[in-house]
């Protein structure tokens, strides 16, 4: 480890955050290692006040100083808890797993204010009584997000943040957040904006009835600011020139503010204006056991390889390599091949099945290693810390190991001498070079690889050993080309190719002209004498006299006839198969592919013989698990693969399927692994972030800045926060580290209740979601009905309806309902899960918008909203652009709240194309010829709506819409978050996002951090939805009708 800079000795810094201060200013609470601690206001030794499971955060002391409320994931993804400081009693107040973010206390310490997303569509502000009960909605605005709500000192108003960005991202941000205030009573429409700066404004704290404190990056640095309720008198009260301000808390007497300064807690004296860092002593209790023993019997998805002799398997799990026999009746305790806290990966078998080569990042960058099974010795084959290596591969004769170097060349290791030399140069391998990117020819004289050209088209190239120039093998204008497979007979290459992301096809390139096959020959062969089979012998090693494996058939030299290559490429599968090539049989007669021929991706086989090329695919597997890492045994009689992370094999082509049960065991030390995870994340950004200058940051300095924090953390959740703070320094979108959640399924009825009645324990239905469970029954619930009980359990002011609906999605429940003064009736419903209710809520919102446009345009305009930019959204766009929309004079196209994807260009095609021919059926129906051909052309005037939530590909759509002159753009500028991105699974399972391709407009303008402008700027204030108003839509309709009327003149 001493060679690895990420394991250098550093003084650990405890990661303390989220401070609050008691009302009298004498005690400070903060979070450390997922627990809440307290310390005297002037520092000193701290003591934990919560030590339970899960992660506790956002502590806030009640105004009467007797309790602490906080959010904890100890029972799911995040609920609100209250701790009594005198009795240590802990009470859970919320039972909703979609997330609840604590805001603040009411002045009388009776109510808790928090933010939550409970209708599947928008974030809202809720309050819940200290004694319990179903949370009451104070305010929500469809599609918008409110957070950090806090009561004013007299409890009559609430301040909140509208549209906050992730706390860890450093500005200046293109998407502004603002602080608003509204009346504290549910249904209030008394809104006022408290900030005027268009940037980051978060974490409001009331200091009196007339002023608030908050954090702002106005002036380029985060500091604590203050301002009046009318937005006047804004001024900074701290003057930090470096570091971060991530959160604040204030004493009730208006004397002190505590500030989260990223692993430091500062106290600011409001009277003197002085700020000072607190010296806090923490004695950690090792909340996480340093070392845990882990046993893996499934989930072996990292990698899987069958040895060339078919007798052994090699697989990767949690960054380690293990080996086992390829057939074993009982569960086999796999042999651990590598043993380090680093990631060993990209393994390859030596052709004699006696050793493996692989990558290890224990030295900082990846280095190529080799392991000999006979001696159990490991050898380092490369030693170049300035270069990053990927995917080593033995040549079939075992003399060479090829590997990708710095994503731009392929180098060779001569195994006999250990010499490393350049081979393929000037190639472009984007994102991560993978083991599926190149392949050796069977005679070990050539390599075929996939690389990008100047148009970003991916094609195959071949290069011979000893030559310095590559030659193109394919000439496709497609973005996807991967998994090249050189046939064992050396005569052709199979690969996967695609233009659209979900329409993969398999192609074949014959390296020489294929002679014709005459079926008549099959009949003539019936009269030929059966030839004797060649006897297979064994070779003996002349040096040690030991018998080696049976001699293989002599490999014929590979010959490539470059003339006419273009004509010899053919597609073997249609696009609707969405197929990927997986393995070619040893006799070169069969291809196993993965495809969605029956809706679920499974393995299929097709014949590669010329006489059988029209035979339909035959199914190999019929299970729901993910299929990967497919290998034939040496004789072609068995097929090995991973199915749902389990090693599986079967007789081929037909036979029984079996599981190879293996057990891989290891000890995982969190305090060692956390440094490797940090190393992995930092290195990924260094090597692949779309801007090689890292937005002007010194990326090496960033590594040094956060390493002490990594050394000091005790739990994985803090590691993910540190990773987010690290990438937040880039001020870039499409970044973040996310761990797996611990969710509990909530049930949704699609009902909303009158908040005034709910405060009195009466569940009076105020609104019913269209097509929701309570509406889609024989005796539907209607507005004004009162819900009495759930499964026989009465509901009152202290009941929490959400608690009654836990674990209930898809299950029948009984509701007691009464209409007016009538008798109780019982209805049976099946609550929906979160995903289903979110989709219903979204479609309901679309129906409302459609009806709104119909009404205010007097039936002249249609409306279509594009939810996101994926294939399903493209199909939904074409459905929503229905016959009714085609009958209108124009259409409002709405991409507000569209977070992006990749289909912008296809939607622009529909809007931009114009009719040039018409077709008529017997003089009765005349339509565009494109319609009859299955294409879609709108051919009508449009207007586009965007807002600050229109991100990524939606912004590319907006830019294209304006550049093509398709119409006016109305609303607010887009998010300013445009980069092509991918993701990577870090060693501990954290999903780490990685933006890697730049997007630019005309004049080479980088679209990242540059929101797309609008033609007509219209702000939409919070509360418009409750009033049934949409000022942006009003203007869009006005503009489009004016355009239509103008064109008629």
C-alpha cells in the first residue's frame, strides 16, 4: 500500500456536519458517523445522544429545549423521529418511505414541519403533530419541489426553498433556487419571494418576524446572508473567502448562528460579527465493525471465464478473483486467487489454462498482473504509473498479452522477455475500454478492435502483429460497434452493432469471398464411402516427459482479402431482436446471441452455415435473469454463462441446465476499502470527465483535500457524502454517488383529504386521482366521502394512514367509507406502489394541462407534454400527438420538468418535416403520403415551453427547436446541464455517475452551465397551480394563436 498515494499516512479529520444550537445558545448538536452528538457551545468533548441503527441527520432542538427532532433511515429511506432529552424516549412521527426531510418546529413545540414527495409527482410541505397522526399538507405545487420549510417565530408564516440543487454541488449554479414565504395555514396563497439574487439561496432561518438568515453564493462564495421579508436589505454577515457553507442553525434569542463549514463547525456572534471554529473532541465508538466476513453465493456479475480446457472457471466478485472446477455436484468453496483490498478485474486465461492475466489498481493506476496456478505466485507485468491500462488478453498461442493503454492505443507484452511495446496507436476508445472491445485472430497474427472515427461512428479495424498501421474492416455510419468475435476457423468476424440504443443487430464480415454452397452436394455425399476419423493422440513434453493436453487441430493462417470487404458485410438479425453476439461455437457453425425475441432478454442460437442462414433462431434459455459472460467448452458440447449472477451450464445444443454452486468468502475491512473506493471515484473523474481541465479545478489538490476526511469517516453513508462533495467541486451536472436504499413499499390510494378536516381527525376526501384504486371499483369513492377505517382499524386524529398502507401495494384491503350522513359501506381496493401512482399522477397532470389549453384556446390548440427523453417517451409522444391534436390549428409542445435522455432528434424530425406528397383513397380521404408509409409529420405551427427543470437532452431539444426556426420558445431558460453521461459501480456497490462527452452549440459553445434561452421570458410563481393558473401556458397559447392568425392575413 505504501506505493499507493491514496493509502498515504494522513491525520484523519472527523466528518462532522448539520449543526444546530439550543434556544439559549449554550449547546450545539451535530451529526457524526450517522449519530447525533452534543457539545458545549464553546467546544470541548462531545457525547452522542443517539446511537441506534441507520443514519440520523438534520437535528433540530425544540423551542422549549426539551426535545430533538431529526430524520433517520433506521426504518427505511427516511422518517421523522423525536427524542425526549429528559427521558430518552424515541417516537416515530412519519411512516412514509418515499422520503421525509425535517424542516423545523412550531413555536409552541407541538408541530413538526417537513418536506416530502407524497403524490408521486411533486414535493410538498407537510406538518405533523407531536402526538402523531396523518401528516397534513400545508402546500404543494404540481411538478415543483419545496424543501427546508421553517416556521416564523410567531408561527404564522413559513419560509421555504423553491428548487434547491444538491447541497454538495458548488456554484455558481445555472439553475437558481429562491426562498419564499407563505401563510402557515393550509391552502394559503399569501406568497412572497424573500431573495432577489438569481443563484444559490438555501437553508432559511428566522431571526425575528421581519428578517431571515440563509446561505447564498452571491459574490462567488458561499456565506451567510440576511434579508427582509420584502427582499430588501440583503447583506452578507460572514465574509469567508474559501471553504464551503453548507448549513446553519440559529439560537432563539438571536445571539448566535452555527455554521456547517464542511467537516468544521463554526459559531458566529451576531452582536460582534466574529466567527470562530469550534474545537470538538470526538471519541468514536466504531459504529461500523472494522472487518466483516462476507460470503458470496450469487450476484457474481463482475466477470466469469471458462478455462480453454473446459475444466475450470474463474469469476470476480467484490473486486477479487476466485476459481473453481467447472463441474461439481455439491457447493464448492471457491479458491481465492487474489487477496488485496483493491480491485482485481479484466481477467483472461492463458491458452494452456495454467495461468491468468488481469488488472490490479493497488498501485494507483491499473497494472497488468499474471498469476501462475502451479506456483501460486503473482507477477507484475507493467510498471508505468503515468498510463491507465485496460483489458489484457492473451494471444491464442500464449506468446503475447495485448492491453489497452490510456484509451488510445493497444500495447503488447512479450511473455518470454517481458518487453512492452506499442502496437495499435491513434485509436479512440471512448468511456471505458472493456474486455469486449477487441479480439485476437486464432493464429495470433492479427487483432480486431472497435474504435471511433472523427464522426463518432464506431467501426472495426484490424492490425497485424509487427505492423504499425491498422486497416478498416467495416464502414458503418453507426454509433455502436462492440463484442467482435473472431471465428475459430479464422474465416469471418461477428460483432454487435447499433444505431439506436435499444435496436442492436448482429453483423458478419467474411474475410474472404465465400464460395457458393450447393444443396445438391448433400445428396451426392450419400453415395460416398464414410471416411475414417482421425485418431487423436497426445503430445509429450520433451523436457519433462509429462503428457500435455491432446493435440489441437493445426491452426491455419488467417487470410484477409481487403478488396471487396464492404460487400461482404451482412446483418444476421433484424433490429427488433435487439440482439448482441455472445459466443461462436468451436466448429464456427453456431452463434449464441442475447436477444429480446420474446420480450425478455434470453440466449438464442442461430446457424452460421451458409446453407442454414435462413433457419429461424432457436431458444437456449427461458428465464428472467440477466444473461452474460457466455463461453463454449473446448469440444462445443457444453455452454457456460451467468444467469442472474449464478454460474450456469448446459449440454449444447440441447440438454439439461445445471447450476454450478460456488461459495466465495472474504473479509472486508471498511477502513481499508473506503480509501480504495475514494481512489476509484477520483481516478474515474481524472481519466474520463468530459473536460480534461476539470472545469478549472486542480484535481490533484482536490484529492489531497478530501483524503483526511475519508480517513476519518466511520460509515459508508459518510463516504458517499464525501464523494459527492468531491465531485461537487467541479460545478458540473450529471454527477453524484448513490448507495442502495433500504426501502419499504408504501401503498397509495390516490386520495387527498381536506387539510382542515384532517386536523380534526376527519378523513374527508377532497380530491381523487383519475383511474386510481378508489375510482376504478364498482362502488367508487367520491369527493366528500369520509374514510372511517382501514381493514377494520379506525382512523382518528392520532392515526397515521400511511402506517396502515405499508407493505400493501397489490394486496386487497377493505376501506370503511361513508357518504354525507349515510351509513358506513365497505369497499375493497388494491393500493398501488410508488411507481404506478407516480405514473397515474403524471398522466392526470397531463390531462389537466390538455383541458386547460383546450379551454383557454377555445378549442383551437392541442397540447403534448414530453415527460423525458427515452424510447417510451418517444412512443408516448406519438400517442399523445393523437388524431385530436392533428385536427387542431396548432400544438403547444411542453418540455418543462423534462430531465433529459436521448431522443430529442427524433421528436424534432416529427416537428420539422413537411409534407411533399399526398395520397387519396378514391377521392374520399386525402392525407400525407408519409402517414401511409408509417412516418409521422405534424405539419402544424407549434410553440415550445421550457423552464429551469428542462435538463440535458430537453435542452438540446430546445436548442434544436430554435435553430431550426420551428417556433417561439416561452417560459424560463433551461437547467444548463448538458453532458452525455454514464455510470460505474464502485467496489462497495455505490453507483457513481460520470459525464464524459461534451455537447456544444454553434460557435463551439459548451452547453454545460449555459442554459438555453427563451424568446419570451415568463416566470411561474409558487401557488399558481392551486389557483388553477399557469402564466407560462397562458403566454404560450397567446403567442401561438397570434402566429396562426397572422399567417392567415
